[in-house]
């Protein structure tokens, strides 16, 4: 048994001793209070233990239980905000700290952490606005499969990414598509004149893709790979 686990076990044992004594004496008012204190301590320990191991979902579950069951305690708000800050979600972190402040919880760290999270939240800059286009293009060279996904993050991301010269290669999947449909309009966004390498997976007529390439004036293609089934 590690020293940390031993200390926690001994502390928990001492916390449980009081409700046990109250039960033995049939003093149920003290028993109720003592059990509440013990449960608060267990949830507090679990939030810290899971967060330290990187198990943020479990840590968050303990933090939310603390908020629900002990709304006048700062522990739940501090843990929940801290976990979200660790995940760099400063908007959510500020919300949890603000809930604690709004609930009237008195704790020296609560307002300070709220203000810190708000500063981090308001200071965040969208990468597509902060980074030069050539840097963004270079980043996607290492993860080309994420390009299309990132165009769906926001209108701003879509506008910026589709206008960058990083669409030299493209992997298109046209499985069970109609001869005409919305897929053509969506595909047109990604077909650029500087496209050089194309890999096509389809079970439709190749002419569907070639007509789209012709319409987008993709005249610099050097390689086309196909998988037809």
C-alpha cells in the first residue's frame, strides 16, 4: 500500500469512526451529520485522485455530485472549474466558478479563479485569425485527413481553409450516391485548380467524378488512384 493510499485510508477510517460511534449510541442526528461529512470527504478525494490520473470524466462526476449534494461548499465548484481549466475550456471553468460565487459560497480562491478563467477565456484567439495561411497549410500537411472536418468547425474556419492552397491532395469517397444531388455542391468546395493527386473510392460511374473535376477546372492533376466496387 502506498503512503498516499495509507494516509487516505486512515483519514477515512477516522471520519467513519464518528458516525459509527453515533450509531452505537443511537444518536441519529449526529449520525446524519457525520455521514454527510464523510461522503463529502470521499467525493473530494475522488475528484482529486481521478484528476491526478487524468481520468477527467470520473473526476468531473465527483465534482458535480459535490455541487449537487453540497451546494454551499466550495469544493465542487473549485474541482469542476479546475478540471475544465485543465482541459483548456476556460468558458466552462468560468461558469462553474461563477455558480459558486452566485450561490454565495465564501472561499478565498473562488473569485480569484473566476477572474483568472475569465481572463484566459477572453484572451483566447482563434488560430485561423492568429496564424499566417502558410503556417496553417503546413500544419495540415501532417494531418491532411482533418482538413474537411475542420472546415465544419465554423463559418470562419470554412472560409479561411477553403481559400488556402493546401488542397493539392484529396481522398474522395462516393459510395451509393445519386447521379445528381447535394454531394456535388459539397464536393465542389474542395475541388481546386491546384489539385494534383486524387484518390477516388466509388461504386458509381467514374464520369460523375470526372465531370466534377472538369467543372472545377482541375487541370493540374498528376495522379489519380481509383478503387471501384
